[in-house]
């Protein structure tokens, strides 16, 4: 059986609500023309059949809701619309689509309530989380109740990178050039988030927390030897306070993460 564990959708009602709120600044409409399977489940089923994929896990496509909707209350409202749409998609093909919920990461109270609704009422298989909450690290104390909720239910988090073209690569520029933000920025963002969860002690506090890191584990597999060498060197030189905060060698924590198997596409 082939299962694609990290695919994206854009429910129609969610897209309509986004367009209504964002008006002229709405920039996702073209995606449905070039990638119709984001909303059209019939097209998705045909694509799955052609590719020999038996099941797909469906998650909300980027960008993170909070990155385009700064109002916490409105972001939470749109998240509910998106999750209802994802649940409806999966209900049409329950044997082939596995739904995963989204959260508004600029509204932690609403985030926890919506996570509870997704998992306990909508029957979703886990939650999608971005590598940062509008630049705020996901090892911040406010997110600890979320991790506990996932551990208590023994359900995973799908970790997706968060970085936009509006995040420049150098201080004297306003935007990222040459698509650096996505091609190279996304793997960095995912790797940084994984590293923060390790060295902040989140994985020691919740050792059974399951996280699926997008794009084949980002930079970690390629940099395995560099990770081991550098942290070992820092430790010998007495220059790493980070190692004093964790209970095991760093690579043992990185191996706790699950990954999909597609670098892109």
C-alpha cells in the first residue's frame, strides 16, 4: 500500500472566505487554476489512481493563516472554516483521504479549542503546525499545552516550514531574491524548528511526542555527520550550554522525528 503522508488542499469555502476578507490583496486564486486538485477531489482521485497512491493525508496548504490574517479572532474563525472543509473532503472518500487539522498560531486559546474539536469531534488524525508562529519559536511555553494534548491522544503533528518571500535574506533588502526563501529557506526553517524542540527540552518533557517533518526531514539527513561532529566539538571545548540541557546525544533526538519521503513535489 502506498500512502502519501503530506499533501495539501484548499477547501472551496475557505478560499471564498479568504477572498472576502483579503479582497484585492488575495493572491491564492491562481493556485486553483494551475493545481485544481487542491479543491477538486474528483481530480485528486484521478491523480492518485494514475500515480498508484492508495491513500493521502490531506493538510491545509500554506501560507499559514496567521501570516495573512493578523486579527487573532478572525484567524480562528477562518481556521474553523478550513477544518470543516477538510473534514468534508475526507468524508467523501473515507477509505482514501485522512484528514489533518489546522490551527491559528497567533491565538493559543483558540488553537487549543480548535485542536480539541478537530481531534475529538471531527475525527482528524493529527494537526498541522508551522515551523514558527509569525516568527515566534514553537518551543515557546505557550505551546506546551498543545504538545501535551497531542501526547495524551497519541496523535502526531505535521511540521511544515513557514517562510515567505517578504522575509529578506540580507538586512539591506526588503524581500528574498531568486526564490531563496522557499528553495533553501524552507529546509532551514524546518531544521531550526526541530532543533529548538530538542534543545529547549520539549522532547525530554514529552518523549512520546510524534512529529512528521516535511520534505524528507529537511537538512537533517544530509547534515547528520556535521551535527554529530560540531556538537561533540563544542562539548569538548566546553562551549555548548545547549548540550547541558538535554539528556541524550543530539542525533538520538533527531531520530525521534518522522519524515515523508519527498524533497519536493
